[in-house]
C-alpha cells in the first residue's frame, strides 16, 4: 500500500518547502511509481484534507513498505531499559543519529547492556512512531562489533566475581576420592547425561547417580540450573556434583555464564565439577566451580575412580596392613621383653637398696645395744630380782648381787661402801 502524500493539495495551496522537502517528495513519487509498475494497488484518490494522524500513518506505511529489514552500524548512546523491559537507545554516526527501540521479548535475549559509545550493529526495521511522529529503528537483534556483547557481559561478571574472591584458587575444594553418590545437573534428554552414566558404569559401577533434571539453554534455564544445584545441596545425598551440558553456540551455553548459576555453584556445600561444552568453551561456571572438566565424560572420569586402580590400591593397602601388623607385633614383643628386663633390674635395685638400709640400721642398733657396751669392758650390777643397781644405796653391805658382763653373770657380794 502506498500513498501519494502531495497530490491532495494544489500547487497554489502547498506551503513553501525547502530543498529537503522537495527531495522527499521526489523520492516518494518515485517509490509510488515503482510500486505501481510492480503491480501494487494504485494510489488512493486525492483527499481534500489530511489530519496529522493520517499523515503519520501514511508516512509509517510508506517507510515500512519501502525500507526492508537492515543491519545498521553505529555507536550506542543513551542506552536505557524501561521498567516495562523495553530498551531505548540512539545509534550515532559521524554526522547523523537514529533513535532505536528494542521491545521486551527481544531485549531479554541481550547478554548485557552495551557500554556508552560502544560500536554495535542492529538488525531492525525502520518505522515511524505515530504519536510523536518520530523516525525510529525497531531493533530485533543487537550485536557488538569486535568482541561483542557476549564477551562484554562475560568480562563484567568475571570481574565482579573475582573482586568477591569467588574465582580464587584458594576456594577450590578437593574432590572425594571414592564418592558413593554423584549428583548430576543437566538435561534429562541430553547426551551429557548419557556420557556421564556410561563412564561411571564403566569405571565405578558401585557408584549411585542422582539426576536433578533441568533445562540447559533458553529462557528460564539459568534459574532452573541454580535451583537444581541448591536442591541437591540441601538433599545431602551426593558427595560431588557434575553441572554441565554438551557443546553448542555461545548463545546455547550462555545459561552457564549467568550470575545466578555462578552463585549457586559458589554456595554449594558439595564440591562441584563444571562440564560445559567442549575444551575450548570456558564459562563463568567453569571459573567458580571446584574443578573444570573439558567435557561431561571427562567430568565423570574426574568424579569417580577407576575400578582397576581401586583394586590395585586395595591390594597395596592389604599388604601394607599386614606389614604394619607384623611390625606392631614385633615391636610389642620387644617392648614386653625390654619392660621385663627393666622390671627385673628395678626389683634388684630396690632389694639391694633395702638390704643396704637394713644393714645400716642394724649397725646403728648394734652400736646402741647394752651387749656392745658390755663387750667393750663395761659390767652391769643386777639385784637378785634383775633390777639394775645404779647407786651406792642400792648395795647393802654384805648383800648379794650379780654382775652382768659380756659373756655371762658373776655372783658378787657388796662390801661396806665409802664416800670416795
């Protein structure tokens, strides 16, 4: 549908126009003629008068019919996201600018907001916003030039997480050597789950697998992945988690670059192995996880030990246990023998000490004995009753008494005493 915007007014009724208006008129007429030649309906009949709304509606239809969807390159300015979710910004060139709008559904796919002055290219259709008569580009896709918006979003989140220390190597936890249960956060129907199950079945068939199914790409996938990680963490049934998916484009893997997933991994009480895409794909989840595996299969190999290696380790442990037991028994015997010798020596030392003390005591007792005194030549007078006679008064003249000497008793009789 095309309109002849200038046939409704006679030449005498037209306002004076500048050179640009004349050129626009020529373009509009040329387009109308071309469309007529291409089989478009003929122009509407001339109208005596136009309202502003009529003009804007006609201009919008004209612009939208003439200009196809196109990629427009420019620098971003005044990028604003409204509460409704719609995004408004301006594309600037060296000597021109173009107002742009990106509706909520398309804006939701943006990984991040472009920086002020960033060079981008936008895919959209040129139209006219009728209420204000403004010329604008309705953008369906927005890409950064150079490294692009995806790289910008990745770097921004990575920098923020590094400042919080969430990617620090010191936070990496060791994986359990022999997990009894491995939790898997991935798609129920994806190849990643099949790869993990095959490797675990081959390497450690005794290990249980617990799946927390989730979408791994598309809208809502990041929140589902984070919820699945937290659900397994609360359950406490797994010893290690594998979070990942198979390969894909940057857009397909982007859920694992979202902040909500990174924080869920960082908060997990269980060590996490990230396995997203292939060797060359590095995501934010890889940086925060305790271990990055290049593929889901590699993650499973890192999570569980190899059965042959386990058997070899068990055999080595058994041999070491036997050797340790033998050494313990030998050391015990040696300790018992040494203790017995020590006990015997201690008993002998104690007995010898007691003997020496008894001998010393006997010597002291002998020195104090009356018999020893008698042996040195002293004698003790005893009455017939055995009482010791200590003074002259105890000796009655002519009285009998016994004189005890060292080797016996000598009967004696007392003579009158003198004062000397």
